């Protein structure tokens, strides 16, 4: 992900900060060249807020104990301009050995030749146990280039007092969700039953996946957009129905204005869809205003009660630089950090506030927390299409956002979708 992820992990508002050329592999096998005198330093880059100190200390202590003469140097990176910094580092002869990268950015770095091929290390890394929703983010064209580390997804955040007044309980299906919004509107006509801007495209993507569609698909050796389909029409029509209960702008996303700090704290919002860091931000802003937030959380409802709605998995992977001078050691550190034991320790450090790569490593979050609702959706988590060109689609003007606004303002879904598909295909196939 491109921003620091902060998971709201408790009802009291406690927060945990969560968010090229090939090298000579024979050199790495000849001794993993490190510092002079036989001692070696393994350099690991993690993003600000991603690695709790107790967890990173535990991993390094265990690693160094089993690798005499090797020291792990952890360097914390800031989010500002990180993609440029990583791209530059991966092209140099002495890059970091292991580095954290966003799960939607991994394919781009892999395609450029900057990441080591880990396909031969699948067993050591626990590949067979990884979540099917997270796993694709680490692969490109049948090869493995990273180990999924953690993920997070959106959930519905609601005002308990508003729901109680309207006699509404957390819904488990789309139909129940709509019925609840009707009751909220009747109980308090001046409040928004659901704050939902017109361009929250990650939310729309979940609805599209629920319908069996996708934002884009591979057609032979070319990519094509998926917004001009019947599945997309069903998804955007449901989004449109939800958005009718909101006064949010149809041509803005959730960050413009920032829903968690600029909208929700002002009151008049019964529910909204967001991430853990947004819930935490709203709690903090409300507290600063001299009030107390009393939020509840539930998974985005699915079409049926037996399965929550699909959600986008944002998160981070850990990869080994192709030009690492300590490639074998880097792979061993990576395996230690991301195996079941390492992920359970990580989950404990963040109080269950993340979705681990291995579902069996999930730490039970605090009851009533955002994390609890988030984890319930993990089985329905997915990511954007796996192609190094996906970042081009997200570049403004984002055609998915434009498509959503057009339909919400009355344009035919098929016509608007076909127009957006042309842009998506052009950007993915350039």
C-alpha cells in the first residue's frame, strides 16, 4: 500500500501502526559477500509503522543466533517518494537485501528485474499455506518474487447510537443492508445513513467481484477492461443504490475530503466504509473535539448470509533484491519472518490487527474491534489484476472513477463502461 496503515484494534480507540539487472547468483552462493573479516551485515528495509519493535527484535535475535557472524541492520523508510527510492536502490550494486514493498507494486518491480526469483524456495517459505486471496500479489507469469507479509481490508463502521435509535442491527446480506439504511433514514432524516462518495472504487471492486466480474482480464496476450460487462452493470447499480442514501459528492473519493477526519467527526453520519487507520483517525478527531466516539464494525455484507462481501486486500510483501550480495541469507531471513511462527508473533504484536499470509496464523482480535470485523472478511479478500501495468490504470484521471461518476449521474452503465474499458486496455497494453 502507498500509505501508512494504522489499524484501530479496540473499542477504546487504541491504534497500532501497521501502514535492474540480474545479479550473479553464483557470487551469492560463493559466500554471500558481506562486511570485511568474515562478518556479514544483512540489510532489511521496512516502512515506517510496519514492523513493531518487539517483533523485529525477536526475528533478528533468532536469525543471528543461528547465523554466527551475521548482523541484521533494519532501516526504516518513509512513505514519501518511496517508489522512486526503491526503484533506484534495486538498480544499484548494493541494494538492501530484503525490502518491504506494497502488494500492488510487487509485479512492477519484478517485471523490471529488480527482485529475486523465489520459485525454488516455495517450500521453505510456506507457499502452500498462503491465503489464495493474498498469494497472487507475490507472483508474475508463474514465478514467485516475494512473500506476502500482511494485508488489511475495509469494513463498515457505524455509530452505535444511531443504529440503536433506528432499531438496526449489523446486516449480513445486501438486502438487510438496504433495509437497515431505510430505517436509519426514517429515524433521522437529517443524517446520512451511509456516507459513500461516488468514486470509492475499491468498494466498487468488491461488488464487481461479488458479481463474478473483474476490473480487467487477460485476453490472449492482451488485457481488456471489464467495466462494459453485465457484471459491472449489476455492481455499479448496487453501488448507486447505496449511494442514494448519502449526500457525499458523486465526483470525489473517500480521501477528498478525507472522510475519517473531515466528515465523520462533524456528525450526521450513521455509517461509512473505511480502513482501520481511518476508524482510528475518526476516533482521535472526535476525541480532540471533546466528544467520545462509540463505533461498531461489521464486514461489508455479501449477496448471501453465508459469505461476506468481497474486499480489496491492501498490504505489504517482503522481497529479496536480485542484486543482493547476501541472497541466500536474505531468503533465510525472509522465511523466518514470514513463516507461521513469525506471522503469529507479528499478529500478537499488533493485537490481531492484520490479515497474515497464512490463515492458520491469524491471531484472534479483540471482541468488538475493527480488526475483528476485518478478519471476518479475509476469506473474501482479493487484489487488483496482476500485471506490471496496473499502476497506469490508477494514475489520474483514473478511468474507473470516471466511469462510476458518469453512471451515478445517469449515464448508461454499458456505454460508460465501454468507454472506460478502452482507456484501461490502452494503459495496460502500452
